[in-house]
């Protein structure tokens, strides 16, 4: 079968990821990040929360410290040193102006060419419910990409010395049921697996057997079949229009 997903365009130098929790990027996407940083591209992580409500056996204050440290370690494995947490409440992230402003502020500061975020759909995979924070952050990321270029939306950002930035051309969505492109991660998938293993406390807190290598390679094999390679990450491209 010929490949049905073309390669994700590589006409960019700066990419900002926007997700809800530590470990959201590590279930496959980190393999793509490892490829990009090895190519000399700039990738930054922006997380809405510190994941403090994500480990049932550990109180939020302690979990926040653990998960923040694990995210920094995980990011370093794939070549990312710029990791920022917004401190919205884990589990109850609210879509609205406050979240959009925080993301738009970071976009103006970093001036990325493209954004990468998770799907904001109600479900993913085999009709699994998409967690509420994921949905809120995904929608806010789309809107903030437009907000960042409009001087009349959140004008207080200009007072902070952050000029409008309308340079975000596309937002790429992982976990989408309607992918348009793929990234070949055959050479970087083992690095991506190591980045997931760095979330040790979280994985141990799952209370069930979980094999990061098996999970990521199984999922990436499916995308690879669509991309004509061994392992791939599938994404949906959403272009930002001027309307």
C-alpha cells in the first residue's frame, strides 16, 4: 500500500507545544521532538498545569514538585530546555480569557512559526473520553494563536513589552482522528520511549502494568503504516486564516 499521509512540512524553525500536563507529550510526540531538536530546530514546552492531581497516592503539593522535575528530565532527554508551567489547576483547567491570555503571552514572547497541541475532541482512539483539561487547553491554544497577533485583544500584553505576533502559520494536532501529515520517527523512537520512562512517579502511580516501549511502538507502527515508514507520529494540520 502506498503511504496516505505526507510528511509534515518542515518549513519552520521555532515550534511551541501547548499541553495540559506533564507526560502529555511523551506518549509518542516526544519522538518527533527528538528528531526536530537533532535537526537544530527550536522546540519549547508550555504546560497549563504541574499535574498535581495526577497521582492518587501522592498529595498535590508533593506531586506537583515530582511531576515538574520529571517533565524537565523528560524534556532534556529529547533536547528541550525551555519548559514553562502556567499553574492553572490540574483537573479543573477552565477555558476562557485567562488561559488564552497566558498562552498568547507566551506566543508573543517566543514568536514561534507553528504550534503543536493535543486534540480538543470529546473522544480519542476507540471512543475513549478525552480528559477535560486536554479539551480546554487545545481550544485555548487555537484561539491564543490568533489572539497573539491582534493588538486589540489583551492589550495589556503590549504594556508588558510584548508586541503582537501573527507569525503562527499552523497549529498541528496530535491524537486527531483525521490526521493530515506524519513525522517519521523511526530513528528517534527509542529516545522518545526514554523520555516517557522519565515520568517514573506518574507511571508507578498508575497502579497497573504499563510498558512504555510496547505502547509507543505499537501506536507509532500504526501511523508508520500510513506514512510508509516503520514508526511515525500522525498529526492534523489546522491553518490559521485571516477571517
